[in-house]
């Protein structure tokens, strides 16, 4: 599998990957309307990133169940961070469910830190809603 920047012809593949990772998944039309940069690892995962006014936001990262814990998420995230940096973003933001331990570990390993919290943001069937953690990572800063 190879990681690449996705284009308009990849919208159906992006939608299929998103649906394999989330319920409900986003349609090709919904993904297109986001006007985001997309990276795709065919059959394994996808990520959407939007950069505006010096800030970037990871809109979604989806890895198919069969490709989890194989490094796909890390490769996708790294590609998005590099794209945001090239676009001149000073920071990248994303949000993650507080109970998504695997994703939180991935983001922490790429330098993300908690910047906020949205209480009871993600509904859970048969249980109470879970907080969303807003995470931030600085980019394009002098070390």
C-alpha cells in the first residue's frame, strides 16, 4: 500500500474508508463539500485536513478495522502535519473522544497536547455521551 494525496477521483474511496471506520460515515458529496486536503492509503485509511488563516484542523482520520495497529494512522497523520507546515500553519488542531485511547496515544506520540474539552460531545449508544478533547500541536516555530 502506498500513501498519496487524494484527488476528486478518490472521493468514493475516501467515503468507503470513512464508513469502515465510523458510523455513520461521510458520503463522497459530504467529503467534497469540506474543501479539504485528503491523503489516502488505498484500502487502509484516510485523513482530511483544512488550513485557514495560519491554523490547520484535522477533520477526520479513518483507518479500516483490518489495518489498525499497523502504522497507517501514524503515516496519515505525518502526511497531514507536513502538508499543514508547507501551507504555513502555526498550529494544528483536532478533536478526539476521551475514551479513544489508541487515537490519543497516536496523537500524543506526534506532539499533540490537550488545549480544551467539549463536554458530552460524542453520543454513545446505551451510555452517556463522552467528552471530546481538543488537541493542539505547534508548527513552524523556531526551536
